[in-house]
C-alpha cells in the first residue's frame, strides 16, 4: 500500500514537469474506484495546473477553481508517460498535459479522483485531518500535549489521522522501535522525554524513507516498471520471529486495533 513517503515522492517527481502546464484532456476508462470518479472531469480541460500539493496521502492537483484530489488507495500509482503510450488493463484515469499524460493505474480500485471546488481542505475526506508529520508542528512538546487525554496505546494514537495524518502501520511500528517505546504503552503515560524521542523518530523514519525511495520511485514514474513501492530495510515491520537488528532477540507480533504491530520486547519498553 502506498504510504506517505511514496505519495510525497510521487508529488516531488511529478511537480517539476507539470506545474504551470495546461490540462488538455482527460480520459476515464473505469470510473468505479473507491468513490466514483468525478463525472465532469472534462470541465477542467483548458485550465493550468497551478500547484501539486499533498495532504496526508491525498495528492492535490490545484487549479484556479479548485483541486482534483487523488488518492492511490491500496494499489494505485501515478506515472508520467508519453501521451502515445497505450493504456493497459488497470489504467483507469488519464490527465493529459499536451504530449504527456499522468496515468493512474489501480488494480484493486481503492483509489479516488475527486473534484473539490474552492479549498481542498473543505472536502469531507480532508476536513478534520491532523497536522502533517513532516511539518514543523510535530515536535516533543506538541506530541506531549496531543497525548495527554489519550489512554489508547500509542501505536493506535500515532495512526489516528485526526491526531497526526499519514503515519501508517509500517511507519508507526518503525518509529516506535527507533524511539524504544513499546507499542502497547498508553499514550498519556509517555513523559516529555519519550514524546520528544518519538516525535524525532517519526520524522527520521519518514525522512529516511523519502531518501531511500526517492530515486527508485522517480525512475518508476517515468517507466513501465511493475512496482514503484519502496523496498525499505525495516527494523521490525514484517519480521516476526526474525532477530532484532540491534539486540538479536526475536521480533514479536501482536494485534492492535485489527492491525499487526511488530516490536522488540528487549529494545522497546
Ligand atoms: Zn531488540
């Protein structure tokens, strides 16, 4: 599943080529995504793309009259291709910019392409989202304040988009490992020092993924490769039973809120 770093690298990969360009056409081969694709996509033709933003895992194609909100769902990807490139089976939506096309491929069709007039933040999917983990908001004092009334396990609080947007299961697990915090710890029991360590760990983990995935995904965006997702070396995620890379103890797995949490019982307290 594309996580925040994949979406951000996609944004950085596309923006320099597209911002300032005019949308010259749209193609919807299959509107049946997670939500039906905005019907009148063609009404945007002739408008210039003013910016390419991101909020959480939503990409925002910003036009004068509003924003086209694109979510990659479980399996989606965007590529920048020559407009002459033939579409394949799971290529559902094209945004044509002259000679080039931004093509949404989404085999499982959990993605979304939605038009929001005016401010993108007013869309119901975006309203109420918490701050961005890569923004200046996230630091120790902020996390300390944000968790004072939260008795839920810190792992689930980290993954709650109303608290902090875009920290998915992988990055929550990896951040807690880096910070040395047991994922079951009640959020409000974390003191100032541990909150500062965790805020830094979330930033470091996401930044590391941006660096690691950057070149891979940038190549992918302009190619016909089969996957643009990162192959990161995880400390704990997906490594149940394997030795901890720091202490050698076997990585454990438990269920929290219907999601798998991976952790090292020796490194994380
Ligand atoms: Zn360990």
